C-alpha cells in the first residue's frame, strides 16, 4: 500500500498517511479545524513536490495561500505552487492568477476541472466545500460529481479531500457521501463535566487495517496538533 503524508505529523504517526488514489471525506460542524486541516493537507503536498489543486467556494485565494505558507513557514514562492481555483471572490469564478472568468455554476466548473485530464499524479485536490455546491445544485448532480472525483483519484493515483458540513443536507446525502468516499474523518466534541475535548474520529479508511481511531487535537499557530495516543472516553 503506497501512502502519502496527510500533512499532519500526529495523524501520519497513527495511520501512516493517506493511500494514493483515495478520496477522503472530512465531515464537521462549522469550526476552524476544517479549513486548518485542508491547509495542512495542501502544505504537505507542496513539500512533497506534489501538484496541489485547491478549489475554494468559501474563502478568497489570498487568505488560503497565506495560511498554507504559514503552516510550514514556507516562502511565498513555495506556497504559490498551489493552484487555487477561487470560486468565492465577488461571487464569481476566478483562478489564482487573478483573471476573472465568466460566472458559471460551481458544479459545472468543478466537473470540467476533474474531466480535463490536468490532475495527474502526484497530485492532491481539495474541495472546500461540497456543502456550498449542494446549496446551489441538485443532490443527484453532486453525487455524480463525488463519483467523478473518486474515479479520477483511483485512475491517476492522486488524493482528494472533500470538506462537508454535518447535519446540513440530510442524513441520506451524508451517508451517500460516506459510502462513495474511500476514507471518512469527522470532527467532534466530547463534553465531560466542565471540560470540552475536540477530537478527530477516523471511521473509514480503505486499505488501512484497524484504521478506526479517535484522536484528541488542539489548534496551534502551526496547524492542528494531534495526541500520539488513542483516548478512551
């Protein structure tokens, strides 16, 4: 099984990395950790000289590029290696070069990117987030998009990360996305007494034995820090 870094040392220590060719679904309630995880994943790819495609519907390209650079204290030139498809700015569709494209549906433009044959291994693709696509598109079309992204990863050996907000689109859509993904990670909060314990739970990761884990994390200036031991609540 060939693996590539998740971009988070503590997570790599637990599972060894993400299998090449896999599509990972990252589910969470609205929180900072979601975007931090995606930026660390992108930074990990840049440091391994993988081509990084970051498709953002929720934040401007400049913010994402700046945060990626801060994760590993990399130069602006190095952080600039990521190709950020900005579908957020001014409600239009832009590429990181700054050229404004004609406004189109996010679903259609992402499908064209995936089908264009430009994403060739070693690469990683981040979609932030499928929830925004679902807000403007029918579920059937979004399910088809997830299938296309997953097929592209398996065929080329790249790794895809799809972000999704929990409890926003109905249980059937959520479970369908989990079914189609090769891996599922979820952010959660365990409340005990006056304490709150944020954790990442791995519920599915094809190709990795005994992958189900619950790992405590905390946010730092350098991204998410995960404990190296498994906790039992």
